[in-house]
C-alpha cells in the first residue's frame, strides 16, 4: 500500500478509472455479441440493425483508448463481412 499522499490519491484514481473502463469494455462486448447472435440466427435485417448500433460504440471505445484503433477496425470489418456473407 502507498505511504505518500500523492501515491494514495493515484491509487484511488486508478481504482475508479479501472472500474469505469471495465464497464465500458463490458458494454462494448455486449454490443458486439448482439451482432454475433443476430448473424447466427440468420436474420440479415436484425444483424444489420445491430451492426449499425454497435459501430459507433466500437469507434467510441477506440477514441477513448479502451481498445486499440486497429482492434476496433478489425471487429467492424469482420462483423460487416459476416453480414455481407449472409446473402
């Protein structure tokens, strides 16, 4: 445990930020999972709608630094490709 006052404050801040980032990452995974479930069900309309809802969320997480921008691009690309392959 930290002994210096500034180190104690930094530890508190890290705890709060970690909890916030975990919640953000969880919501990201949920939005991606909704698209995957829609693709698995074979409903292209639902998959497309879910993808349109998930895309801004993925971009937002990349902008905030929760995930890397290349990882965001990879997720979007693969989900979109799966939707296109449903035809």
